[in-house]
């Protein structure tokens, strides 16, 4: 986090919080502003936000709020939303949807009022993603949106994906997920060594899942990637040098993988939670990947510190998009 905060200095990146009235959001926003990390923008009724802040003893001094009731570009926003939905919704239907905080906040991002969006403290992932996919959409060259977690324990840092979105990704989708996770790794200063995981190591096992991972690796190896990628491999081959030397002596990243691609959501979700619960790792995420603009979804159980960190991640993603 300190590296990312240093990277953000002087950029004044504006991050909107979809549920600006939430006490956890208020405390995280105050901290972010006081530390001059980024510019927090609270979405919601000014009356509700001020009441919640008073109840929590949180100062709103210099914190910007955008209330859709008093939003001065509403007509322009409605027309833009109709355009983005390509005529699937009428002006009246768009106006009604914009009364929902997730749609209004997402349109603030689409309109350029803010640089990134962080929501989900009280709104479901499904509703957060529905608005995002309809209005922000995927960036050029990405066919899917995926997710990853940054796993931290002391000086150890790993990227794991996809752990929260794609249930049974195809070989093509695994290719997208791999490249998206590798890009996210670079955001955190990790030089990606990417391993596609399986219950098989280079042909030791067989099955549909193994074939899928093998095909994804075959396609990835045809691309001019600026990082190492290999598989299919079992987890011990990926992280234990002695096992890699025995099972995969020709694999250059055996024992040194730091970016893990799972063959299914079952494996990914269980894998990152095992590290968090039994391995003492901190899980930062889920970090959404493949969107045209930076947008992330919080767990509804997220605490103030997790929200603080995910806001920094969202701002860093915006910076990386600008640099790209």
C-alpha cells in the first residue's frame, strides 16, 4: 500500500464511493483525504450523509458529495445513458434507473465526473456489475471481466485469479484472465511469473479440465508476452523448487510462480480463502479486471481498512490506464 500511495502522489485522482452514507465509507474517506492519497467523492443524499457522519463523529470538511437530486447535468446524463444502452432503454426508463445509487454512480464514472468507482458496501455484486457492464463495458481486447486477489504476508505478495466471477472459464477465457492478472501484478510492482494451475503437472494427469488448461497455455505461448507463463502445473510444482526440479526440470518458473491462474471458480475461491484463513495472508480484493475504467466491488462485510485499501487500488488502476 505504501508503494501505491507513493505512486499516487500529486495526481489528485477522484474516487467515488457508491454508498457514501455508509459509516465505514465515511471513515475511510476521511482517512484518505487527511492523508492526501486521493480525492474521495461521496455518492448519495447530502442529508443522509451528513446525518450518518454526525452519528459517527466524522468530519465532512472538504469532502465532496454528489447528490443525484441536485445533479446539474442530469439531462445530459440521461441522454448519454440512452446512447450507451443503444436504444434499449427510453429516456424515462433511464431516468428511473438513475434513481438507484449504483446506476447513478456508474454514470458519474462514464461521464468523467470521477476517475474511478468503488461500491458494494451495501449493494450486491450482481447489481454493481450489471450497471458496470451495461454502461462502462470491457476495454478493447478484453472479452470478459475477471477478478483477482492480492495476497500479502510480510514481504510475500501473490496474485490469484479468478476467485470471484467466472465459474468455469473456457481456454479462451483463461487466456484473458491470465493476461489481466499479469497486468494487475505489475500494478503492485510484482514481476509476474504466471503459472496455470491444475491437478496435473505437464501431462501427469488427464481430464477435461487438464485439456482446457493445456490449450490456454498453448495459446499464451504463441503470444509475445513480456513475462514468463507456463503450465499446466500442480501447486507444489509452482511454489516449491525441489518439487519443480523433480516434476518439471525444464520449467523456468517452477518453484517461483507468483501469479496463480485457477482452472475454475471453485478452485480459485477455495484457494485464496485457504491462504487467508490458515496461512495468515491478508486478501486485498476482489480486484476487477478488464473494465474500460477502474471500478471495484467491495465485500458487503468489508471493514474500514479494506475499503481504504481498495480505494487506493482503484486509484492505482486509473493511473495504470492513463500510462497505458
